[in-house]
C-alpha cells in the first residue's frame, strides 16, 4: 500500500456493521461487537507504506460446547471436508478457518478498496438482470 493514503475508518466500521451477527432473528444469537482495530500500516488515518494489519477480536466465545461434538460430522457444516483435507487436525471450535467470520477480513479489504477507487472516480456496482 502506498504511503500517504487517507482512510475513513468510520466507513470501514460501518461496512463491518452490515455483516456482524445477532442483527436478526434468523441469524446466530451471538452478538459480536466486531470493532476494527488498526495494528500497523496506518498512522493518523494515513497509510505509512508498511503492510496494513487490521484485527477484530472475537469477544463472544464459548468453545466448551464444541468439545462434546468434536468427533460428530454435522450435516450442512464443514466438518467432513475439513476432516478429509486436514486429517483431523483442523480447529473444530466454531469451524475454525471455515467460520463465517472469515468474511470480516474480506469486508475490511473491500471497504479500503472502495475508498481507493472512489478517490479515483471509479464506481463498481452490480445488479440482477433476470432470474430464471
């Protein structure tokens, strides 16, 4: 990332807030704050030229219930695929690297990319033309 680019971290947080769990009766009951924190690459809201590292801490954790079912392959979950791919060494607590929280990093990167593109007057959009 080039040095001197300015970012609106409130915008990045607003984008993250769109994907966080617990906002609907149809999603998980966990309520993660998903608060973004800058670890490196940004100082005074401008890039330093170093790699940007952002983190979201997982606050609502209760891994105890996963221990009881760690050897059970649950339907509609990643369990079987992870078992075959990693031979039983995958982190089974909350699906590990296969968790839906993996999308948080995509959202943060996308929010940064959107800001860079917007400053260059580039707009990206998509729509559904037809179904069926």
